C-alpha cells in the first residue's frame, strides 16, 4: 500500500501517541489501585477491564477504517481533465483501462511494472454511466432481497 497523502503518517503518529498516553494514564491508575487493594488477575473486575480495553481498540480500528473509507483512502484526485471511463481485468494483475484525456479517449494496458498505450481512439466511445459498470454489492444485495421477498 502506498501512502498518497503527506498528512497520513503524521495522523497515524499522533494516533499512536494518543493511545499510548491513554494507556499510560490507565496503567498509572491501575498501579495506584493495586498498591491500595489486593487485585486478583483473574477476577471479574480485571476481566471486565481487559474486555473493555479490547472493545476500545476494536472500536478504534473500526473508526479509523470508516474514516479512511469515507475520505477515500486519502487518494489525490485530479482537476477533471483525466477520467477513467471503464476497465476490464485481464488477469490477476493486468487490466485494460479506457481513459478520457481532454477530448481524446485512450485505451491503456496496465500491469504491475508497466503502463502502455494500446490504442488512441479516433472517434470517442459514448459511455453511459449506468450501463457500463457492473452492479455493485449494494445493488446485488437489494435485488437478491427483493427476489427473496417475492417468493
């Protein structure tokens, strides 16, 4: 995975130290309590504390994943002069991509180590946004649920 946004490492660095500060605060309070009270490591309270800590970490991971998905993985977008109109997977790591560059359409072959122009189209292909893309997961799920309700 490549990092396209220069702010992402700083954000992850800050998040790392923020969770470290929280852990240090909790550890300090636990040590103060352990000095005053004899705490059993397998007691209900200790197990609840571990479970709450794991739940916090799980919610933190889910929150960061949602944020990355919402922001779009911090991908840098162009000014609209370049558009990907469609693509087709030709193998495990090879694709054919149709791009709009200004008024021209270019067919590109994309592989892990190379991008090659396959053809520059003289006459642009009219691409309908609704008809060219395969239905997404949400559309397929709603269709399957509708078929199930109809039965």
